[in-house]
C-alpha cells in the first residue's frame, strides 16, 4: 500500500492553538471511503475536545466533524457510492456494527462510541479523511456544500429531538440560546409547527430570531418576562454551550414538562421544582443514519438553511476564537483551497 501524507491542523496538547500537522492518512478498510475534504464546519464540540472536556481526546488532535467533500477512493465492500460522489459526514465516522444498538440501527449509541468519532484518528480540519461509507451521506444536488456541512452536526443534533418529541396538536417550545445550534433549531421547530419562543442572552438577536421563524423572543436575564412565562412551555430545548442560569428557566416549563439537553453543560439544579412539577430531563445525541437521511430531505424540502460565515481553513484558529467569543453568525465553515 502506498502511503498518503496530508497536512491538516492539530492541537499538539490540551487547550493549545492548532498548528499545521503532517500525518499519514489511515489505510482504507474494506468498508471505508477516503474523502477529499472541501468544507468543514466549526462546532463548539471541537473546542470542548481540544480542551479535553470529555476526557477522551488523544493528541496530536485534528478536530473537525462537519465535513463535506468528494470521495477519492472506496474500499472493496463499499456499495452505493463511487469515486467523485459528494458526501457529508457528521460527528460519527464509524461504529462497531455488532453491539445491540448497531444491530438496532441506532449506531449513535454504539457501545464503542469513543472510537466511532469522525476525528479518530484524524478529523476534518484537513484536506482528507477516512470514514465508514455507512456514516457518509450523499448530499442532494440542491444543497450547497457549506449548508450540508453544518446540517451534519448542528442540524441533526437539533432535528433529532424536535422530530422525536413533536406531536399534534403542536406544543409550545422554548429554545435556549440563538447560536449555531439554536438558529437551526428555531427553523426546524417552526417548520414542525411548534409554537417557538427563542430565549437568548443577546437582545440584539431578536430580529434575526423572529426571521428564523420564532414566534416570540425573550432575553434570558429579563426576570419579569420569564415570570410571565411561568408554566408556559411543554418543552425546553437547551442549545447553549456556555453557562446557563437554570432555575428561572425551569419555572417556564409546564408541569410534567420535558427539558432536553443537546449541549454539554454542567447541570446545577434545585431538585424541588423537578420533583414537585414532575419534570423530566432528557439528553439527545446526534441521530441515526435513517434520521440523518430524513433530516437532509426535510431541510431540502422546507428550505432550511444555516446562516454561514465562510473562512479559509488556514484561519482555523481565528474561527475557533470567534466561536469561543460567541461572535459567529451563526456557523463558521472552513474551506480548503482547491
Ligand atoms: Zn458538532
Ligand atoms: Zn456498536
């Protein structure tokens, strides 16, 4: 096998800025595709992983898991995909294929989840990546590459719970934080006919939140407005990546309401309301292959589009800094030079 050297961007140790990093692209397994990466979105999870927040990062670490590119090589067992196809890849790049969850078609819960990350061994801040073809998705022609990139992580992360909990007649939902995930959650929730209230710490986001499809907008530290929403929401979806003051928000949930987390905040809750109001706390993690395919079709059919800033891959550190400082409007996608 001839080796293929590529130059991506890696953190050499915990919390470090990324540096150019040359490595040997992994060998192609029989179920793998090699992808020539054109676009990769920047997700807050990349920052958490660089900081080893999850305790699973190995260094040097090449982040990036909102990938779009063209297939440049296919393994012997790959079917339904060929060299030249445009594909999108999200956080999960493979799965064990043997555990109870993989066998059920819910690979996102694979027992071997740490090894199934797209960034194992190297992620998408690079010109090339290798993943299992069953975790790559042919991008519908009508969806631009930068849009598809963002849908593969931010999109599926919010679509999965919104679709799972959607009922008729539609429910009232509060979406906490209008950022990379939140601005897409508003669009999906509106299209799924929820009555949507966007809750943000930034008053200047009101106009855009309403344009994304929110029916109402509330500033998260406006205690008087939150008080008026007591027992108002069937669901709260928290898309924030930073610190959240939970107590006043939980009071906006109806009794027996459900509080859904898709980010990775530390939770500090007073259990009194949780118990007395019989609230549920639910997590939601990416989505299955089936849900991912459904999400692409849904986004295409309803014209759901992330708001995107394009930056060259060489400015990856600047992009990460903008995300950390909550300045991205609303998602940054890095583009490799041709
Ligand atoms: Zn992500
Ligand atoms: Zn598995």
